[in-house]
C-alpha cells in the first residue's frame, strides 16, 4: 500500500510504503505535522501518532504518558514516572557514519568503550539532533526503541522489569511497553553497554 505524505509548508508529496511500518519521514522538520492522505481521508499525524500506528500494526501493548511540557531529561520524566522503569534510546554514530541505537536504563550512561569493542569500530559518538531525526525518524528527546534504526544494542538491565518507559515519539510524551515486545519485535543485540 502506498501513502503520500504532504508537509504543511513545502507542499511536496513524499511516497512511503505502509508494508514496512517502520518507514518514517525524517526529511520533514520536527515542528511540522504530517498530512497523510489515504482512501479519500486526510489525517494529521504527530510523531507519537506515527509510533502508535506502528505499535498497533504490530499488536504491541502500550500506554502513552503525556506531559504538558517537553520531557528531555530523566529528571523531568521522574515527576510522573518511576525512574527505575525508564529506558533511554540513544542514537549514536560510529566512525563509518552508520547509526545505532543504544538502549540503557535511565540512571546509566552508554559506555563508548564497550560499544567500540562490541561493534569492532574505531569510534562512536552521540548523534546531533539533526542526525537523530534523520536516522531514527524521531526528534531528539522523543526517540522510542521502535525507530528507523535497525542496529540496536540493549543493555540487559532494561530487561529486569516487565515493562519499560521509553521515548514516546514527541518530546512531551513517554511510552510504556513490555520489555518482551522490544525483544520480540526488534531482535536487538543484548550486551552490557552501560557505564554506571
């Protein structure tokens, strides 16, 4: 099935395919909403709406947690949820310029040394906000595990809880999902990548 996406300001149509529900439109700036036209209906989709579409398509149990303001730090999220349930999805770029997603507990940092060793690369770094959007399809601060990035490393500490609270697509939303679904759908490499 083909869907056409139209941005409010540019009015250019970008084709995407719905047979791959992880296909997202990274070329459209964060501030814009997307217009999706399908079967004579037009829907305005936010990043969270796109994420919900993916999760519903994959039949993944989920619950969104909405904030009145952007939530870009663990401290901000802690005002509504238990910190020990939060998992950060961090977009990284290796020395070859390829992206990867590192998923770690909220209180941990990603160990660059461990990542380099596991991946066999010379260097890794945090992606810039522009790279985050381009590679993952989501804005920095809203990246969920379910993104355009296929190379995913998951710290086993995240699996200690039945559910995890992760980025919800938009920066004012978080998402609760079952950790088993993260494994089943994404097939991440499970490895100790935390620097605690």
